C-alpha cells in the first residue's frame, strides 16, 4: 500500500467496511486522523497517522473472508437498520468476523448474496467497468411474450442508459433476466416498464458463480475455485 491513500480505501483495505460505507462514516464525522475529524476525500498514511473509527484505533484484518449467502425474503441488505428490520448481518454472525454485503438485494428479493471483509474485492465486483453479470429468476404476471422484446432492448433508469438484458422465458409465468448493472430495484423497475408485475425475484448467479442448492438463510465460505471464477 502506498504511504498516503484516501481514507475510504484505507478503511476498506483494513476490513472495516466497504468504500461506500466508509464515505458514510466520514460524512457522519465518525473518523478522525491525528485528532482531527476527517471528511470524504481526505487522505492519510496508516503507518504514521493515528486513525480512529468511533474513537477506536484502526485495526488491520489480515485474513480475508468470502461468503455466499442464500438471502431469504424479509431481510435488508445492510449491517444494521434504524427501523429494526432483520438484516443479513444477523444471518452470517456465526462466521466469526465482521463482513459486509457486496452489492445488494432488496428486502422482497432473495437468492445469492456475497459478503466479505475485502474492500478491494468488493470494489472489483461492484464497479460498473467490470460488468459482472447477474442472473435472476423472476416470477411475473402479465403478457410475457410482448414484454420480452421490451426487456431485451436498452432501457433507461435514473437517466442512465442500461445495456440490453439477456431475457428468456422459462415457464408460463417465469423468466430469466441477466443484467450487467446493479441499479436499485433494477429488475423490478425494468419489468414494470415492460408491463409485468413481479411476484418473486431470486438471484441465482453472479458472474460464473451459481447459487446452487444452498438452503435459504444459510451461508458458506467460497472455495478457491469459486474465487477464481469471480476474478477472471
């Protein structure tokens, strides 16, 4: 690691949180460097500067952890929730280390969710330039035959033009949707724009990694081979 780095990167590399979460900590004034409250974009030297998170010294976690969770419906993809809702952090608490979600699944969705304490790995998987595919099985109501051509064309969400999704019909009311981005509730919003109502949404694949037969609510560590599938 170079001597001076942005605090977001230092915090994620130390396994404190993801870069996005680090920005929230900085914005909330919860990080200090040499006794001074730090802000987003500030830099420091972790070998020379005293970096505190909520008043506690920054501790480097050398062992990286990579988990696969089959997230059930009804859980939010956060480490804590001010509304008291169930979080995915509670499902993986037995792993023995503090990990955070890589990307997100909304509360009403289920399926494959990755968690880690590796900030650089997180950034690689969620950064748009890496274009990691995500496949979903979507239970729908509506005219599937007319909706598929709409879903398969470029669509715009939040003013951003999305790459065309790969869409195929699996059953009468079941489709597979593969996307490259990860916008908030993207697949649900795409289906709504195509005239479909979503009854169930399950993520079954990230890159070449498949959810497989992992039961809902259960987690396991990724194998070395699976890590290679995600970093190719």
